[in-house]
C-alpha cells in the first residue's frame, strides 16, 4: 500500500487535501499475470475488476429476499441490487437485524508462484468479513466497509492446484462503533463484497509500501517499508517524467536507512489542478547488483499551505476551491463502481468548472482517485467516522491496513 504522507510542519498539508486521514492504495506498476516477472508484484483477480465486469461466485443469503438457497452472485456487487437482503437507509430510527451471507469461490494458483509471498486482498466488504482459505482462517475477522485489507495466505495455498475461498459476511458489524461510523449516516447502506478481490504475489522480500513527499522546490523524499525476509542490502530510486525519461540521477541508500532523499537540479513541472504534471518513482530493492523487487509509484511535485489571513496556497499561489461532495453511487450497482463510471464523474465535475471534490463520507474506489491525479482535481479524502468515531483498535486496522 501507499501512504500519502502528512506534513505536520507549520500550515502544510499533502497535495491531495486530506481532511480525516491519508489515502491508502496499492503501489502502481503492478504486473498482470501473463506478463509478470519474478521482480514484479503480480495481481490475479478472483472477482471481476469492477462493478461492470464481474465474476459469479457461489452465494447464499440467510435473511431477507431470496434467502436460504445456494445460487450465485456477481462479484463485486451490493447484494441488495442483486435481489437479496433488504434495502436500508442509514438514519433508521429502529434497530435493525443483521443480514448474513456466505460466498464460495474456487481458484487456481500458478505453479510459477512457488517461493513467492501470496496475499489475498479485498478492496471493500460491507461490513464484517470472516475469510477462510482451504478450510483455514486467513486471519482475524475484518471490520469496516470502505477500506482495503489483506491476508498473507502463503501457507494455506495449494500452489499449482485448486483452492477454495470462503467468505462469511454480515452487513451489521459486531462492533457498535463501526455501525455508528458507517451505517448510521445520511445515505443508503448496502451489504456484500462490493469492490474487487485479488491475489497479490510478491517476491520473498519486497517493498510493501512507500510514502512520497515531493515539494514545489524539487525536494523529494520517499519513505519505504519492506515486507517478507531476505538479504536485500540497498534501495535504489529513479525518477521518471511523463515520457519515461530519467529525471536527475538514481539515488541508492542502504536498506537500514528507511528513507531516500533527492533534490532536482532542474525546475520540476508542478502539479496543480490546471497543470496536473505527474512523475513516476521507480523503487528497486536490491541485493548487490540483483534486483529483488521493483515497484512504481506516480506522484506530483507540489507544496500546499494554509496560511492565516491568506487562505489556501498551492505552490505559493492562492487558490479558491470550487467543488462538490461526491458519493460512489450508481442506480444499478449501488456502491460498486467502475473505471467508466469514475471517468464520467470526473468529467462531469470538471465540465461544471469545478476544481475540487470532497469524498462524502468514505474513501472512493482507487480509479476515481487516480483520475483526479491525472485530470487535475483537488481531493478532500474523507473517512467514515467523521460523525461517530471508530474505537481505537478498529480505527488502527482500518486506516493503516492489516
């Protein structure tokens, strides 16, 4: 995952305007299964990649409409829009009874993944999810609907063979703070596996996530966090422009450093809503001259400040936000979305001459944020819990990942 880093120095914030917490996302540059190498992160979808491109899983809902019969359901989807459970609005006056459902899905793991670390990743499940792989628990029950979570399932898998995934979902959480934060709100609430699910294969030792701080003066800092185990001794970072050309010289630091810093000698193209210039950081984990793992993360050079008496400054220039609140909602899909829908929303916002968008009241799907980076929208990435806070343990797991 990628942590956009807080700047807690005087009056400064990251380029994506984060009101309640940082955005979490997987690093860019993930290879698809057909073209993967041993040095890349490999993703294999178990569901469809979005709400308009789905995969049928075995499914049974125990409450509400069409209950009590094993059938199949599109994944990802909200089960209410597929004819199961009951429709609910968040500000119900009376207590509600949870809807429970089970999912089953069989999948194969490539023999080439032998020796790699394999993670099972859920982009979003509403609300509690208990996960089993080949009959064994993948990890603790996840609570919280709008946040990516993952399990290291390497020891549970049959590499080169067929595997069984089972997921038990309850739309009402066993933790009351989760219900207050996510379900008692002024919007429709749904149930089910509503965002994609995939397997993620990593080398034995890998870069788990990075945090980038790139300032308008060309100063660049990257904090990196490693996963797995091995004999890596260095981290190498190369910056590329939008055409893929190197910018400056690569910087190499010992693994123990945990941080890479550089300063562009030439002026950087700055990220603003009007000029959304993006660069790519190529991060290589190395043992001697051997590359163990490589990931790529896009970013923009920018400095955002809130200065008393002056307002919001982007790269030293005062900016007036013209924006709107945004829900991830579609008449036939509920909270499930797609790249196409995200593109329609971004185009509509910019077509109304707006330069900012507030995520109300939960993080959106990843593609919407990627498009905001590419097209130029300032984002207030709000989390649920703004009106009723999560308890400490659930909040820690949801906002930092598992």
